[in-house]
C-alpha cells in the first residue's frame, strides 16, 4: 500500500492510458461527497416533523450498526420504504431541492479534480452507489457524469411501492453491477479505476485493475494495506462554523467603516463623486482584508484597458461580487435584487454604488435593467453576473443576455472576470467566510461593435465558453 497525494494521483491518471475503454468508477457517499446524501433527506424530513420517534430510533440503530461493521444496506432499505406512494417525479423534485439546499456543498473539491482528470483523458466515468437516482442525478449532472449505477426503485401504476427493483447496488451487488457494466460496454477491466472509502466496497474495488481507497475507514485501510492498494486522502469541504461567521460579520463591519470614511471625505470636499469613489476603494478592500482573503490576479491591466465597460463574472459565491468590486475600485455601478435595497448593513454600499435594483419576478424587470445603460452612458462601468443567480456549486451556469444587450446599447466592450476558487472560501449561499487566496483572471475586453441583437444568445454562449476555457487552462503570468 502507498499513500498518494492528490497531485500524485492526478499525475498518474495523466500518464496512464486514454480513451473510453478505460473506466473510472466512483463510489458516492464518503468518496465524492463528505458524509451521506441520505442524511440530507432525513434532515429535511426531520425539520418538517415527518419522522416519528419509532422510525428515528430504528434508523439511528441501523446506521450505528453499519458504522460498526454491520449491514449498512438495511438502513437504505428502511429509507426506501418511506417513499411508498410517491411518484418518481415527486422524488426527483425533492432531490433537486435538497441538492441546492444541502448536498451541493458536501461535494469534495478534490473529488471534482479526480473526476475532471479522468474526463480529460476521455475515460468512461461512472458513479456506482447504493443511493437512488434522486440523490445521485443532480450530483452526476453537476460533475458532468453521464453513467450512473444505482439502486432502482419499484414503480406500480406510476407510484413508488417502497421496494427495490432488482437488488441494491451495495456490497456484492455493487461489484456485480460494475462487472456487468464493464462487460456490456467492452471496457478493459484491468485498465479501469475504482474509488471508494468503505470496507463494504472491497468487492467493488477488486472488480477492476486499478483500485484506490479514498479517505478510507480503518477496516478498508487495513484491507488496502494487505492488498497493496493506493490510498488517496481527500479533504472535506470547508464548512465554516463560528470562525467563518464571525469573519463575515467583521468584514461587513469593516466595509461599512470604509464606506463611511470615503463618503465623509466627499462631504468635506463637497465632491459627491470623490466620496463615492473613495468609499468604494476603501470599503471593499477593507472587507477582503478583514476576512483574510487575498487575490492572485492575472491580467490586471485589462481592468483599465477600456472604461466604461460591462464587467461580467461567474457567480459561485457571495464573495464574488466583493472581489470584483475591490478590483474595479472606482467609477462603477452594479445590479442588485430588490430584496437587498433596504438592508441596513448595505445602505452605504448601495448609495456609493448607485445600485440598479431589479424585481426579477416583475414584468418591469427589463425596463428596470435599462438603468445599467444609463450608468454606462454617464461614464460609469457596471458589473453583472450573467448567470443571473448564484450557483450552488462551482459549475458554471448558462449565461443570460442582459449584460450583453446593455453593452451593445451603450457601445462599450465586455470584460470577463473569471473567479476560480471563491467557492472554496464561501460556498454557495453560505454566510461565513474562510480566509485564503482566490485566483482571478481578467480577460481582454471584447468589443460589442458588430453584435446583432438577434444573435445575442450566441454572443452570451461565446463569452461563457471563454470562462470555461480559462477554467480548464488557467493563464499564467503576473498581475499585469
């Protein structure tokens, strides 16, 4: 057995065979995600008062038995019984909701890197798990994984019966499912990879030529040592906690102090624009400094190559907008949801930014967005997240066209700002910030001359592809 760093494993994958005949099979719970996806479902039901004392006690005993080496599949069967009478569509809707609310942030960032490494080599990547489609499918889609081997649920007359269709993809059942998949798709078994964390997956790992124990429990670690299997330790996602929450609170306080100081200077000098610019420069830099966030910026000269401009950025975290504002420094405005217009702790920021507020659910939203064009024509740049809303994961969503219409109407360029890892410090809708460094790439301005309004969707898609390409091949160089 040898313990491998993530980087060493990535290098081994890169140096290995390519093509779809090589499979890469990933366990889900404890491997791709930290913890158990079923836990999100139970927590949701518990929060809604849908779990009685008897079911709660029985489930807890089964989980404890599994952790002590018993049959974890029993807990899964008990959970499946609770969906009796629901439709598959009902369950899929719950899965999507829980993904955005809970499970998305449990995906291990380093597991993403492993999956992506196999995808770059053209391998057939598969998630193999005793979980069901409603738990797995949102995660598989987010990771770009098309093939899933999982426990199927029995349906009669359009309703779930609370029973399994076939056998659970657990233990020997998972091993059989993987071997059948290899035969059916004519993969080269000895070239295939497998990743799992628990002793119940020994048969699954033994089904391929390149087994890996991932952050293994003690029993699997002993088996891996005896079999000579590599062990790869992956870090759990950062969960924040009290330190992160306090850091966020302190950062907001520092931002407001900086805003107040800048606006105060403007009052003393009787120069409103000077006050706004100074407030923006001081406020957002104070926010990042207090939160312990530093920036590694490539292409910083592009921030000033052409102003005014529409600066577009990927929205994976509550930290993104703060980073973009700290980079832009002065003479810029932004767009905000109507809901934040009257939040007291954002009052100074909204005033300094001259934020354009939009009621997204209103038919007047398009008319309200024209305020961006007014800002641009007045000589101010604007920043916009073309995904529209914050993604629950680092995966880039589709781009809407509003920012590009604004650039066309005002006759200004679009400047992409690609933020790589803000999600690691402040995932999704988390309220806490972890200290750390964030990588940012500012790309060259894209002229809006020649754009046609009827082709704006393809323009948005083209700019989005620049984000994708930059993420996959990060530029090197200095902050210049």
